[in-house]
């Protein structure tokens, strides 16, 4: 396992419970993100992989919107927490840097690509495209900017070691187009967030 992957897994194992406490119910106060999730649920056809699912709350929201959703996360502690919190749903340990291993109608990747180095992103999008059925839908959420920050302290003051990559939407859109996606929409969330809707050709 690459050093950055090992650091990311260890960091989120460490902060899993405090992260879940911090993010629980957060979407209730974010109407534009709820709208993006609702639109994704309306448009997707077939099972959905929530890649980088964390404690599984977004996976559960998708399920509540009628989507056959399952979660994948790099952190075994996050997956264990998601299984305990949402026992009726499926969660697996896995990495977006490897093939998904199953065909899906949609992939949701909200703020999980932020820890992936630039040179690894095209490979990740390639794996996403391979996993998606023809006309499959991808939604990617990320921090907007043009820099990388080293995060050494996380939720609850616990230690972490992860790089957080902030990227211009056009750069992410370019990677998607190069991987064979059609970018259908770009939503800006204030000054520091974006969600891209893309479809596999």
C-alpha cells in the first residue's frame, strides 16, 4: 500500500467515531447538497456505490431516496461503524485506487477524492468508468482551490496525517473527460466546494 493510502486509512481509523459525531445530521443544514443528492437519486439507474462512504450516513440517505446503495471505504473502523449504525445496508472495505469489482449504475464520491494525489486521480476515474454500466452516472464532490494542505489534527483533536487537495473544477472536469466521461453539470457551493455530474459514454 502506498504511504498516502496507509496514512489515510490509519488517520480515519483513528478519528472514525469523532468524525461520525461531527458529521451526523450535517446535511440537514445544506439544502444545495441535499438537492444534488436528490437529483442523483432521480437520475441514476441501477445499484450505486458510495465510494469513501465514511460512517455510511449518505449511503443511508440514498437508500431512503429509493436507491439500491452500498458503501465502500478505505478505513476498516469506518466500515465497522457504518455496519453498526446502518445494519440493513451493505458496507465493504476497499480503495478507489483499485477496480470496484462489480458493475453499477452509479457512483457517488463526495469529498473522498480530496486525499488522492493528482497523479493518481486519472487512474481512479478510469476505475470508476470501468465499473459503471453504459450511461452510468458519477457525482463527485470536492474542495475548490489550487493547493494541498497537510492535515495533522482531526476531529476531536485526534492525530491525523492526510493531504487535503483543493482543485479548480475545470481541472477535475478535464480529468473526467480524459477518462471518457461527459460532464453534464457543475454546481459551485459557496466559494470552496463543487459537485460535478458526469456520465459514462
